[in-house]
C-alpha cells in the first residue's frame, strides 16, 4: 500500500477509495409477463405502489407485522443480483429484509442474499451472486407493520470504468434550500432548511464502446422511463450491502455515450433524487 507524504501529515489511502460503481434500474417485477403477488396489502397502499412506477410519494403497506413478501413469477428464468429499496421505514419498525428465489414454482425458497436490518431511512442496495430463476421475492420480517415505497430486484449494471475525480458523491451533494431570517440590524433570527433532494452528475471516460452499445444503452432505455439506484463504490466485501452511499433518483437530462477517442468512449448522466 502506497503512502503519500508531506510536511504535515501521513495519509494512507483506504480500500473504500477505489470506486466500482453500480447502477440498478432493471427489475423482475416489471418484466414482460411477470405476475406479482403480495402476502398482504391495505386499501390505498397496494403492492403496485412499490414496484410499478418507482414513485416515492406512495407505498406498499402490508398492514400487519411478521413475515411478509412481495413476489414476481416470471414466464422464463431471468438473472438477478441486486435488491434496491427506497422510501421506507424499515429501520423504525425493527425489520430485516432479504431476497429469495425458487426453482420449483414456489414450493421451496432459497436465500439469494444475506439478511439485512437497515439502520436508517437511506436507500438500500444489496448485492449478491447471480441467480437465475423464474420466481423471486422480497422477504421481510418485522415487529411492526412496514411501509416500502420502492422495490427493485434485478440485474445490476457495473459501469465499465471508475468515476474520475473531482466528483461529489450524492450523499455529499445535497440540494437543501436555506430560508434565513435576519433582523434589521443584521442579527441572525433562525433558519428553516427545506430538503430539496440530492444531485448526481457523472462524466466517465475510458469506457468500451461495445459495452456502451450493449449494456449501457439497455440501461439508458430503462432510465428514460424509470428512476434508478446508484452506488459509487463496490462494498460487496463488506456483506454486500451499500448504505449511506446509495442514491435513488431520476435522470434530469438524456443519459448519453459516445466516442472520446478513436478507441474509447465517454458516458454522461445527470440525475436528481434522494439519499435519505
């Protein structure tokens, strides 16, 4: 491990400073022919609120505690390797979540991911090894009834090149608006902070154009219609769960890619969303 020295400090670069970004917009719940069922739902808080549009103002609420699930049954086997959850109260309801899959049409279920108990309301991105199955479900166990605004289970996109500095993680790029009251003689009288979301801006060079035409363009087509999850670093070695660095949001401009040299390409993405 290299050391960077100057007269004032010794800095040891940490392993988490190596970026390997992930983007999750694919979802088995929205696949053609998917039949989605839920263990329970309440009037006005149906299961569709959690998976169909990606909205964060409404939610799926089973209405009772204990073990609950949201299941997608597919006409053919698909691959999945991530779970994304946003706009939830899992941390206050003493809940834990995981992904399960079935290869016998729901007679038996196997764990796809580790179990995770969220510690706050930030969006969640759980990574796991590729699983091919016709049935997937989000499994929840809670002491109190939960509310979940967004659920994705699908195939995550690993970007073809790292994020180059300088850039700001969305968790450090909050767009809060300050309303400050000041007296006639300039005294500070207080402040209201209006949450206005967070911003993500990517300008990544050195990507392979075959990857851009294939994998990136497929994700772009989905981002034109749906919000997405983004994690700037691969912390799979830390249990496969990314917290506090996860962004859930929607593109504010057309995501794009193109040649930056005769060989390599460049992608651009601007988005606005939530980090808490």
